[in-house]
C-alpha cells in the first residue's frame, strides 16, 4: 500500500492551469452570479458529485453573504435522469434537460476528468446551439470537450489519467472560486456603502 504522503505527492505531478485561466473561470462565474444568470452544473460519476457540490456552495452564497444565485445540477434528479436514459438515450441525459432553459441566460459548467463522456459533450454542443456560455473543467488531456470551443476551459493535465487526482483538483477549484466570490461580493458591498 502506498503511503498517504506518496499519494499527496502525486498531486505535484499535475499540469496546473495558469492563474489567467483560473481567473477566466472565476470571472465567468462571477458575471453569471452578478447578472442573475442561471448556472447549470453537470458531470458523471465523481464529477457529478463535484457538480452538485459546486451548485450547493453557489446556492449557499445567499446564507453566507446575502447574494442569491440561480443554480442547479443536472445530476440531482435521479428519476428524471433514469427516465431520459431509459426512454430517450443516456447520451442525452443532460442536453435534453437544457432545452427547458431556452428562455434564460445560462452558464453551463461541466466537470469531466476525461472530457470524452458523450452526454457531457452533447450537453456542451446543445448549450452552444442555444447560445449559452460554457465552462469546461477537465483533466487528463482534455478529450473531445476541450476541442468544442467552450468559453472557458480549465485543464488539469495528467498523463497518468488518475481520476481521483483530477477530481480533487476540480473540487479544489470550486472551493477557491466560492472563497473568491465571497471576497469580491463583500468588497463590492463595502464599496457601494462607502
């Protein structure tokens, strides 16, 4: 069994995106929250829990700083997911759900270690067709999703293709963005009072 220290050191082998790319992701999320756009998160497996975690933390901005955020995760309704998967096509479980938001300004945030899951690729394709903004949080080599022309791509490159490491960085990015959103909204609130 490898030691925890050895596992932790694996995190140092990842190609970390530049501060500029991380800032781009922060800014696209900040703009969506600031302008009361709908933020929709999606992912498969461990990435689905990251999508739900990010949606939860964005929702809790109201409790923490009084800022409402219209956010949801497309993975939260298991009945709907299984109905679409069974009656339509599993590869459409996210893109089908996006169609009901055609009357809103939307930011789709997709999490994928491989970037190759067809249901996520299809969701990004549908989002682009609908004029939604998109942000892809990826691992490994970015896969097909990196090639779709998302408004923002954050790639934690890993030639070893370790899902756990990619997912750790994705969640760390989400926590960083939430912390920075809180700081920015608090600063903006203090500036408007002063």
